[in-house]
C-alpha cells in the first residue's frame, strides 16, 4: 500500500518573507565521500533551489496566499492540486536534493504562473520564478546534460539507497537489448552438516528461471552452469534428482520444468556442465520454467581454519528478471549466523573476488537486508512461484533431510541489477 502524503503544516503570511523562509538544514563540516563526489554541483544546486524558494515565497506574499495550503491555492487559482502540492513540497524540502523530484516541467511551471497572472499578479512577481528555474536548468545542463540524466544520478544518492528507478529502467532496457527476460531468478541452497566429516558441510543447490521469455530470435541460451564453488578446489557436483544414468542434462529438474517447442542440451566444457535452451517461440507462447538441482559433499567448513575464516555464498544475476530470490536453508546446528552479512556487487568489469578493496569498490547502494525465518512450518512460499514449496520438499526428500531442522535466510528484491552478484557470508566460529 502506498504511503500517505505527509500533512503540510500551514504557515502565516508574515513568515513567507524571504528573510523568514530560511535556508536548507546545515550540513556537517566534515566532507563525506558523497559530498566530495558531488563537487561543485551540490553548491550550484543549493543556490539555484534556494533562489527558487525565495521567488515562490515572494510570489505567494504578493498574492496573499499560503502555498503550504495547496488545496486552497488550487481552488482560488484554478490550478490542479497535484501541481500546487509539488510547489508546497519544494518549499518544505529540508535540502535541495529533496526538492528536485518535485520540480514541474516547463509546461507545469507556466500553468502555475499564468494562473497567478490571471488574478492580476504582474510579470514582475512571476518572472523571478521563471528565472530561478532557468538557473536550475543551466546548472543541470552544465553538470549532467539534462534532468533525465540528473534523475539517474540522484537515484543512486537517495537516502533509501535502492536504485529502484534505475533498476526498473535497466530491466526494461536490458530485456530489449538482449532479447530475453524472466519473471523470477531463483537460487535456493541447502547447507547440511556432513555425515562423513565433523568440520564440513554438504551443499545442495536448486536454481531456476521462471517465466523465461524470448523477446526476439536469439538462438540457444545458456541457462545453467555447474562448476567449482571454491575455485581452488576441484569439485564434482552431482545431480540432486537422479535421472537415467548420470548424464549432464539430468541436472534439469524435469518434473518442475517446462519449455514448449524447445529443447535442452548439455555439454561438458573443462569440468563445467553447461546447459542450453534451444531457440523457441517468442513471448508467452514459448514461456519456459527451468529448474536445476545439484549437490556437492564436504564442500564447506563449519569451524574456522587459518586458511578459511568464513562461510560465503555468491549468487550471480546475469539475465534481466522482474524478481530475484536467494534462499539459504541452514541446518540449525550450524553456528555463526549472528555475524551474517549480505551485500550486492557489480560484476560489470570483473567477477566478485576475495580482495577487500575490490569488494568495497564494486558494492552497489542497494538494500539487500536478509529475512531470517526460524520456523518454516508456517510456510515460506513465493507469490512469484506457486509450486516453490513443492520443489523444495522434493529437494529435502532427495537429501533425506527434515525441513524442521533448518532455518531460512532469504534475500528478495524486484528488478535485480544485472550483471551483479549477491554475497551472503558469516564468520566461522572457533
């Protein structure tokens, strides 16, 4: 449910003078990395928005109206209330970056000012508003080109740190560029203490793409790749669900997959099993659900070693998807989750590495805080995948494991950035 608009506090006519309108909230004298990165734009933007605020308060004073009562301004001047709300929010903004999204376009500015002029307010009072807008647009043009580009920049600077607008635009653009999109990109991992080694754990993996659609003919599409989880150690993942023999294609969970008018083929390349979906119909007619399952024994340590100090799980996102879900089922006997951390990183220039500086520099400003579910008996289903619990029940059955013995770490988000990688980690106990 969308949040309600904040109530605007009314202010008396006398307080609308430029002297009393006040400036933006004082900022710390210590320059943060953000302040350094913004450079002169921050100062230029503050000046332009403050000039606009002064011009608007002077105009309101001349018209003897209270712009923080937008409904009254709307009725008196015959202006759409959405427009009067925007100007009220500009005046109430604590700092310039909060005001920028409220700025109307040229047509909205003229509608607002001409309404005042129709009530015998002269151009001497409305032109300063026009001049302030021109000053702001010149600042934007000098630093970023236009408002559309500025919006992309500001999306990465908002306090919520989620890049929601940019991620949504990127999903549409990348789907069009690469000719493919999915409703859901899913990774589910099950971490279980090894029956053979007291300090090691087995890992089972279910990955999938639900609602995969081709948007243009693109030939075959790689949809699954299995290989080393720890690059320095040779691993031999096995199919989670046994098919006929141990053919590579049996990583595919056929019971839960569908790919109308297409075929799935697999190749073995340098120890990696690569599964591809052949070309098929475009759009919903050829929509596919593809799920794969694998397991590796004795793959992770449970206690700290000099050469291994953390449990770490990396999930790569490479296909444009409307939703992304990473589920990690951890056996309740496994310790260390009190140090759990999650982060998402750009892999545009290189994969995520163990180098701390590279990880810091590649981290994206996106909130990927995990949800921890201790009791799975109440359900853990996904609205984007109706049979998810059925798939995972089969996975647990294949492992001979009981769901009640596990807790769930879930990270979910709309329009995940691609290419990127989610990192879930915790420190190993002594």
